[in-house]
């Protein structure tokens, strides 16, 4: 009987060991497969980005000279392998340039810096009509694909520094434009962005108030601490990833505050317009309300409008509805008051002709 029990015990432990070994093998295979799928996704994103670049020429090439230049921002904040060759080199990134086709290089033109939104987003033809509207007014536009943008491979994707050195990349794009195009007026530079791009807009004018004459922030991400509270765990993991901030807001509150416009409101010294929408399904209005309250508490002068349940939610003033077009006319009027473009858009009919040709 003892031998039978011993045999059963041996068989049990052997089978358990085999199952554990098989489980380990399966886990390794699963991890490898997930890594391969992730790499393939980056390859797909690069292909998609190439298609987007061609679409830009098709959609805007009739009114603008389009270029894509390769420039540099600061080295990474944290160098993972300090002994590697070039570890401390500046980060290289691509930047879109849009110049009106009727440009007269003997004149001076205002510049708009236009950072895209999204965590790991990129500048796409979603903004076709807006670029056309800007070009029609006589603006030169630069749209930097700052570190962490999608469409440039895994390594660049993992350079993300949300609320950090990405802001310096955008500022570097501004400076590159002024250094390389003599027909730009350094005294007429504005910055405009929505969502994460709105946050970058705010952080740029906070850090470099004399570099920009005016700014517009639409639905700006304003308080990362509050944001981590109401977003999903998958979203939070984008920030606490080991190649990014490495910690949650709970683990490092000060780092998240440092990267949040609402906690830096006392730095505002640039004319600013803020828009938000109460039914925004991405940047909850509470974030922007915190920013507005903080700016008021700091005694800052600025303009803002909280729209009530306008159709389109997060995209309410960027889409092609009559309401969105009307709101964009307001935005352009505000910018024009400081940048004085040659052909400012003052009516919705002018906007429609610029964006949609008719």
C-alpha cells in the first residue's frame, strides 16, 4: 500500500513538473508571439505613415509647398545604455512644413507651430481642412512629429516623453523654421494645438513666453493626475511603462504635476484662448476647468469658452459641421489679432472656400 501511495506521489510531482515546464514554454511562446505582433504593428504603422505623406500632397499640394525635414531635439532624459555609442546624441525627428504656393520671399510671413495630439499620435490628413484654412490666410505652418510619435518604428515610439522633452522638440521645430526661412517674421509666431497638442501648446508658452505672440489650446490635456484617475488602466500603463515615466501618478505625484499645465498656470505670459466642450469623451471638461480656475487664481489674463454639449465631443471644433466651422472662424480671428496674416478669415464663407474650395 505504501508503495502504491509513493508511486502516486511520484507521478503527481512528475506530472506537476511537466505541466509547469509546459506552462513556462507556452508562456515563452506567447511572449515571443506578442513581441512579433508588436513589431509587425510598428511596421504597419510605418507603411501607413508613408501613405499619409502621399495623401498630404494630394489633398494640400494645390495650395502649399510641402516638405518633411529631419531635425533634432535634446538627448533623451534617461539614457538606458550610457556606454553605447551615441547614447547622448540629440533625438532626431521628422517635421512637416507647409508654405503657401503664392509665397513672396521678399515679404515677411507669420508662422504657426502646430503640434499634433494623441498619446503616440502623429500628424495626419485629419487636419487637411485646417491646414488649407491656415495656408489661405497666409500662414506658414510647421507640424513636428515629436519623440514618441507613431509611424517611425519601435525605437522612436519608445522615446516618448509626454509632457517632457516632447515640448522641447516642438520648440526646436519653431527655431529651425526661423533659422532656415528668411521670409518668416520672428515677431509673428503663434502656436496652436488640440488635446495633447493643446497641452504641448500650453507647456511651450509657459516655458518660452517671449517666443510666441499668441496661442490657442483646444480641449487641452491639463491635469495628468486627474486624468490618471478617470482613464482606464490600459491608458495609465502608457505612462508607467518602463521606457516612459516608469511610475504611476500615485507613486510619483510630483512628476505628473510637473507635466500638467493646470499645475503650472502661474507661468502664463502669452495671449491665450482656450476652448473646451462639456461632452468631451476624451479630455473631461473637469481638467480644463481646473486649468481655467488655476489661471484665474494666478491673476492671469486670457480668454476661454466652455461649449455646452456641442456635437462632435472631443472633435467638436475640428470636424466639418457648420458649428465647427463657425467656431474655427472665432479661433482665426483671435490669432489674427496678434499675427496679422495677409488674408485673415473673417467669415464662414471665406473659411469654406479655403477649406473646401467652394
